[in-house]
């Protein structure tokens, strides 16, 4: 475990970041001062909640449960930095979390949430390359376990969206989206293929989805990876026109709402709620581009379920989580959470079944200035259980 501070912009005098609240806060670096901080003056400033840094690094090599089941060797890297006056600019985030399970799966994702000076622009990026054998069960929220069949495929994704500030905390913008699945091959399973008919005769060996999105977003959170309060609302419409897609046009709508209630000014004591709706429609939607369990942009929904366990054209998801410090200095904390989700019958608005999961976890403060935690969660549902070791909160 490593949490270190660096800077890219020189400043004439220290900048105070929440010094009134950080003066009593501790993280791992405070307890590992001889290793990370040799300068006594800088250490004393840090202890008082003073920082002249603009970039904060957090690194966590670990063996952990991963989306899709099983365990893998993961290196989670978080880089947090300010692109302007920190009193008026939200902390930007870069996440790079490559992993392998040494069983044919290799994942290289780079995600970014960049805030320019004064939050004038918000730039959202999602770049991935995956070699990703994974089970799938067919269409709907009531597919039997015996339908599970392994699908081998490679996946390349490029998403980039630029949002312009049009009012306080309100943004609107445009983005491009490209998905490419290749070398798609499903193992023989009669139950799985029967569940696809009459909508899919088979799975094509290659699929492309190319389009653009229009997004409206409201975000009043100060720290996006671990909010103390505020609200996040996003409505995004993506269209994949037929002139860019040989299989025909299709559209996608995503609605994302999160609310955080804080009950303390000096410590973490937060109740958080998350609602998520994802739906698609059109002439032909590639099977692997359909809404599916834990395939939201950050693969954070449905803790306690196997990734890809349910799949259809409409999806509702709800989660709540309680977060609280255990120690007064914020070094240790805990969370309790529960979620529920449903997928409609394919090409229908009938949500016949809801699937629930719950769990809890421990938090260890990795970097108090970026509010980055080491996250250890255990989650379970009726048919599955797993653990997660990450950097940053789930939502």
C-alpha cells in the first residue's frame, strides 16, 4: 500500500485545504512519516491539514474479487489533482486499474473525471482494452443458473464527453462513444441460446457500436470519489446512427441520481442513496452492448452479484449505503449497504423479478487530502457472495 504526494505547479505559499477539519484527521502517510516524508517542516504542515500540493497519488497492489467472479491480481492507481483554484474547482480524478486472473482474462481500463479551473468544464473519459472470457445467462431477470455459458471475447472501448458549465453546478455537453467486441465465441449451451430467440439467432463473431451522446449533468459534490454531501444527477442520451453501424441504428438512455446526507461537520457520518436506470432500443442492439449486471460505466452496481448475471434492454437499480468513521481521526471507518435491481423481459416493460443484495465493509484512509480510502467490502446475494478491495468509494 502506498499513498504519496507530489506537485506539478509551484506556489509561493501553502494552500489550505479544509485545514479546520483536516487538522485532526490522520491517514496512512501520517503513520509512515519516516518512509514518505523526510522534511520535518512539510510533515508538520501536513499534520496541521496544510498542503501546497496539487497532485495526490494513491497505489494499491492487491489480490481481490473482481467483476465476473473469482479473484485476480489488481493494481489500483488513483491520481487526484487540481486544475485550478481549489476553492472553486473540484478535485479531478484518474483511475488506472489493470488486472489479470491468470486464467485468460486481462483488463486495462483508464477512467478520468477532469474539472477545469472554476469547474468551467467537466471532461469524462473511459478507455478500455479487455481480453474477457465471462459467463452469460441470456435475456431477462429470471434466467436459470444452468443457462450460464462462457463467452470468450476481446473488447475495446473509447468514450469521451465534454460538459460545459451553463449555471452553478449545472453542465451540458456532447461526447463520442465507440464499442468494438471481437473474437466472440460462446460455448455450446442449449438453454442459453434458446433464451435468445427470437431476438438473436446466434452471436456474431464481431460487433461495432459507434455513436455520440448528449448529456445534462448537475453535480454539487466537492469530492467525487468520497462525497461528504451534495447531489449528482445525470441524464445521457446516446444514438448510434445506421450510417455508422452496419447492423442498424439503436439508442441508449442512462439516468443516474445520487444524494448524500451528512450528519457531522467534523467526521464521516453520511447516508448515501443511488438510483440508476439504463435502457436501449432500436433495430438491432449487439448482445454484449445490452444493459447487464455490473456493466455500468464504473462496474460498481450490484455488489453481491456476478457481473453479467442478468441482461436485457431495460434495467432499474437502487442502492443505499451508510458510511461512518470508527476512529475520531478518520483513519478507520465502516459502511453498510443494500441494493436491489431488476431487468425487464426483453422487448417488454414487464419487470417480473427484483434481485437484492447486501453487505458491509471497512475503510482505511489512504490520503486525507484527496479523501481517498482503501475499500474492503463483503457482499452477498441469494446466489452469490464475494469481496472487493479497491481505492475509492463505490458511488
